[in-house]
């Protein structure tokens, strides 16, 4: 830990960019690294050191998992042609092809289903939404540990929700058995230093942190302030935007914003999730 | 970073306990801290330093969020009577009452819904399963950053899926508006050093890490080995178990294992999630 208190405060301030950041009261290298997160969409054509993938997976497996069911898996894609193919399925996101390691995180109830089947055991609970939700949460907790570890090793990353645009094709390419589904992709690699990505400000804490009960009124001034903060941030990057509220509404306007994902529920059913 | 390579290898080995751990090739304080994770279910009656909650939330907000929609919120419960009440709703898990800080993480599409309503805007995409899934993932990524930070500050934690046992009562207690739902709880506090919790072994990587395509055959020997590993682990803690496979099947046997959560989907619909 080599940063001074004022450098630490600067990291916190950068996460909000409106003077609302909490004060530095404690610190750790982990907090420092997490605060500095930004998504990386431009990668150097440089291979990862041998063993990196396995360390990322060890970190991922160290995350909590509901009832130790370990209902997730991950598929590593390193072959350039295969990465390019998945990039095409993810709305042609170039970084999916360019990153040295593309991970596809899976909610995996198939492992438990196979074990039940082999032993001719009744496992009726597997068909309920609660277990499906726990599986998605398991996958997300694991992936986030991998992201934190990657960044601590000097790597960058970006989550790829676009893996759900053509989820049935992706599942077929991965040869997924029943009750296994892709949840999101994740690019990992060395950030191209020419990329000018920076820490993006988030909503003031008043909008997301509640005490005792949820409050909408406390959020309203925080969101109004954030509309201005985010507009200033994008102005600084030469991008004209209308603030956060407009972008939220625009992103959620209609089915055409879902880029194919409006069929997600039907795909889940095809994969064998009953979601009772 | 004060650990030697052999100490680092020991941390990796402890996560698998079967000799299958990857070799140390790189290292970081973050990897070290994440590998050492174990859930803490016994807390000292000791308050957190002032400002801890806000630092945890700053770390949480630094996690990636789909399309910057920030579709999560968190409610902090610190009042002893209120913690005890939530403990009662979570199958009387004593640690929920005893920890100094109980966090309830929310998938929050209500913020976007309110913004749309106030502006009389059409936001039809909000009713689709893809956006609901993204909201759950958002909440999980955020919470895992908070967990990593808490542990780096000497605190312990445990996720509480039991918050979904009586999810409608919890939602009412939190005064949640439409399109906001609890996803999981999280206890945070100082671990009681008399608790003998230790790192729990996970499945060998061969069971969860796939290359190019998903493979069930590669998992089978890994799972058989893990049945023995986990049995030995619990034997060491004086607990008789039949191995992992049996525990998975037992956990998923029937609706009675869901402790009330079999109604989760109906509750989500009551909360206003259409899950199209």
C-alpha cells in the first residue's frame, strides 16, 4: 500500500465526481484496486502468463456458493477463430475477438441434474425459481472474484451481456447439456494503454444506500445531481449525452433495445429450466 | 504482501485439499485475501469503525453494472431489535441478530420504473426477464465487492439466502416500492476467534473449468474425488456426512427443502416483475 491519504481520497472522489464521496477512514489494497475499476474494451495482443486462468478460477471458486452447491461453471475460449465467432454472436464487439481470454460464465444446474439422474434420485427442488436464482447469483459472485483478481494482476476486463443476444446458438456452440445456460461473458487481457477509459462516476450513495427502510424521496435529489455529474463526465470525453435519467429511459424504451434477448425466458425453458 | 511462495501455495492447496490446486505463478494481496475466504457465522459484539458501511458501498458501486443502469440498492440494518426481527424471518439464524451490520441487497428496477413514470415515458423493456436477470447480477457483483473489501479490513461475512424464506414480509418491512426485491442478506462483523470455521474445499477445477466446450465426462472423476475430499473435511470437523453428491441430492430433494421459497416466483409477480 503506497498511496497517501490524499491519494486514497482522490480514488473515492473519482467514483462519485460530485464531492459526495465518503471520507477515508480505513484502507486496504483491495479497496484501492476495486475503486479504480473501469471496463476495458481495448486489449494488447499479448498472451497471459501461463497459469493465469487457473488462478482466476481458484479465486472464483473461493467465493461463497449457496449451500455449497457450486451451481456454476465457466468455459474458457482462447482460440482466435472461436473468439471471433463469439464476437460475431455478441453484436460484433471487437474486444471479444481481441482479448486473449474470453470466459463464458454458466449457471449450471446440469451437474446436479446429472448426479440425480445417475443415482435415480428425486430432486424436485431443482425446478424452482429459487434454485435458478441461486445459480445465477453463484455465477456472478464467482466471476466478480475473478475480475478483482485479474485487475490485481495488472489485467483489465469487461462483462459481456451480449452473450445473451443469441443465447441458443452460444449454448449449442458450447455443447451445453440441459439445465446449463450462459449468463454473461467476460473479456480478460492487458489493457491497451492508448485507450482513454477512466473511472465512471456512479450514483451518489443517497440513491442506493438505505437505512432501515427503502426511501424513494431521498433518491430524487441524488439522481438529479447525478444527471449533471454524468453529463459532465461524458462532455469531458467529447460525448454528448442527456444525463443518466434519459439514458436509462432510452435503454429500456422497448423490445428493440433487447437485441434478441426478449426471447430469453423461452430459451431458458428450452434449456430445461422449469422456473416454477 | 508478506507471504512466501510456499505459504501462497498452502493457501491454494487449502481451497482444494486434494493436491489438485494450481501452482503459484503470480500473486497479489487480493488473490491472497479471496483464497482465504470462509463464511463467518459467529460475531463479536463489537461495533464497526465509523465510515465502514460507506466504504463497503463505495466498493460495491465500483463493480460493473449492465449498461450503467445501476439496478440494485442495499438496505443497512443496524438496530438490534430490527436485526433480531430479520433473524426470525431467516429461519432464526442467530448470526443475523448478532452481527453489527446486516445488509439486505435488492434487485432494484423500481428506480428506473419511477423515473419512467415521472416522465411519462414508455419503458417496455423493463418487463423482460433479461433486464430482471441483469438486475440480479448487478446486485451480486456489487455485494461481492463489499465482501472482498470487508474481509480485507479484518471483517467476516456470510450471505443469507434465508432472506427469501419470507420474502413478502421482508419486502413489507423494508417498505419496498414495486419492482424492487430482496435477493440475499449479508452479515458483516468481526469474527469471533473462538469459531473454528476454516476454508472449505471446493470441486477440483476439472469439474467447473471447461475449455472451448462444456464436458460432463471430465467432471465425473473430479466429483468422485471431491466426494472423498469433502467427507474428510467434515470428518475433521467431527461432522458425519456422506460426501458432496449425497448432500446435493439431499438439498434438492423436494419442495420442503425450499423453506418457503417455493413461492418465490409468485412473490416476484406480486412485486410487479412481469418476467416476460
